[in-house]
């Protein structure tokens, strides 16, 4: 599963979603999302792997063609790694 942070068409607010595998949806390269997802990728990571699996197992409420969204860095504002060596 590939998680993404993106801005949907006609929106300015970043959100997270996942890429649907090719062949699992009527259009290839599709980004899926639903209202049960955390607001940011960092919140999803902090919630844990099981929460991510659970979130992605639900049917998507909204899908977008990948070519219609603007992809962002997965974690636009990461926490500091200043002392992480």
C-alpha cells in the first residue's frame, strides 16, 4: 500500500489517502480517501500500523485520478531529527 499526502482539485487543504492498486478500480492511478482517516500522515504514523491497515480496508468515500491531484511531501512538516544520529 502506498500512502500519499495530496491536495484535491478545487481545494487548498492537504489530506492523506492511498493509491489504489491498478486493476482494482475502473481507472488506473487512482487516489482514494475517506473521512475516517487522520488529517495528516504524521497522525496516521503515530496511530500505528494496525490503524493504517484498518483505515485502508474501508471502502473509499472519494477517489481522484492521480493526474488531477497535487502530490505533496508525505510528511510536509516532519518533527526534528536534530539529535537523531
